[in-house]
C-alpha cells in the first residue's frame, strides 16, 4: 500500500483514478436538479438528518478536532519538549499544561516557544527554521517540539473519534466520496497514526497548499480544490469543520452545506460564522 506521503505527492495519479471512479459512479447514478438548479446525486448520496430537503454528494473533512483529537497530542509534545529543556537548565517553576493554554495554544509554533520562555524570563536567539531540533534557539526548540509531536504519534498513536469513524464507514458504504482538508503539514502522519489514511485518496494539507500556492483557511480555496479533485460540484459537497476559521472558509464558498462540530468553539459562535448545522459528534450526521 502507498505511504500517506506518496499518496499526497502523487495526487495527480490519485485524481486520475478518482475521475475514472467518479465517472463510473455518475453513469450508475440518476441525476436530479434541486430548486437552485444544482446537480444532486439521488443514489449513492448522503442523507443528513438535520438537512433532509436534499442529498449531498461528497464530504470534505477538516482533520484536527473533526476526525482526530489532535490537540491533546500537540499538548503532550509541548509538555515533553519544555519539561526536558526546563529540567536540563534548572528552570523553575516546572512546565505544566497551564503554560500550554497561557502561552502556546493557537499560536504559530515559534511564537509559542518565545512566549513560554519569556514567562520564565528567558530570551533565546531566534535562529532559523532550518535549525536542527534542540538547537538552543527559538526555532530549534520549536523544531524539537515538532519532532516530539511525530514521536508521540508514533509511540502512542492517536485514536480517531468513534463517531467520526462511524460516519466515515457509513459514507464509504453509501459510495460518497471523501477528502481531508487540513491546514496542518502533519496531516498524512496524523491520518496514518489514527489508522484512517486508507479512506482518503485526496488530502489537501498545508504542504499541498504551500506547494500549489492555494490560500489557506479562512479562504475557501483549499476546500474548493478538494471538491475539484474529487470531481464533485462545489454545491454538492459538505464542509465539516470545528474551528471558527474553518467554518468561515466553508461559508465563503458555495458549498452545499457547512457543518460545524462543536469541540469547544461553541455552537452559537459556529452558527454566527456560517455553520448551517452544528453537531457535537459526527455520528449525528448519520440518518
Ligand atoms: Mg480543526
């Protein structure tokens, strides 16, 4: 079986395979037009209990927080990196997860390093993103955290949300094409560690977006790109997101439906930013 890396980098051949598959699916599928004139597949299509007025033809999933509880892995990786560094340099107080929420959560990697060090009165040279992991610079420590993240994934794995797996299985059974759309550059590793990489031929992650110069979320472009790669009209696809910026990306496009998954952002906030439907668990999207 292909590694997740080769699957992402050989996206061209994946597209070819998909077009053949999608063409076959379309031949076997009756097509109808909904009131807006958009093409809707009437077979092999997704019935969503909260939006039964029509059927949907593709699922575009965010990864972190939608399919996998990845925030916990990031927290563990930060904890290991800073605990090692603080111990080696006799820094007190010791690092705790409170530091994660106070100084690191939601920030670009190197900003988090700088802020947490500053909380202990430490200033390090910035260094360069190419610094080896563990170099005593902001970038070096940040890169060490990224290595820790990969190691935690390898050593401990990550269990995908059970409800998300149930929905993936359901859509697979129904023949509904699926893609992952993630800002993270670690998406292939996370999908593999979670054991769900084989479900996704199309992964538009941070590395693909950077390579193809596709604007990231909250712009809709990465989701639109995924729909194109699946060969499904944008208006037939459902965006599934847990982050405010991701829901904004869905709302900025012309997608069939934007589903917000409330993992802490809040149902009202997700709706206010453009979620048509809000659920607490993806199993709620199975009719
Ligand atoms: Mg997310």
